[in-house]
């Protein structure tokens, strides 16, 4: 598969609950989690120690953001809205 075809087909998630699935097939809430911006702490507080040690890879974050935009979401401040 060429680079353009791979971009058109979407990205395959390599970790977590949806490992092996195309980013286009994952639910909105998980896609939002993948693409979350850097939070100020005003609306989000970390409750899980793993979130302090591990970050979503940048390319996955950007692919999730593009997918959410394709689905009709817009990033308003620190959250995604339709």
C-alpha cells in the first residue's frame, strides 16, 4: 500500500482497547481521549497514575483530531463539540 493510500485508509491504533482497529472505526469518546489537548487542570484532573507517565503519540493525536473534524466536531477551548 502506498503512502497516499495509507493516509486515505486512516491510521491503525497500535495500543489500548482498540488495538489493531482503524481510527475511523473507533467511538467518538475514545477518539476525543486520544486527541485531548494539553489540559490546564481547570476542567480536568488526572485520576490515574498511568496518565502521568504515558502520553498518546503525537501522530496518533493528530490523526484522531483530523478524524474528529471529519466527523463534524470542532475543538472549542479544551473540549470537542458538534
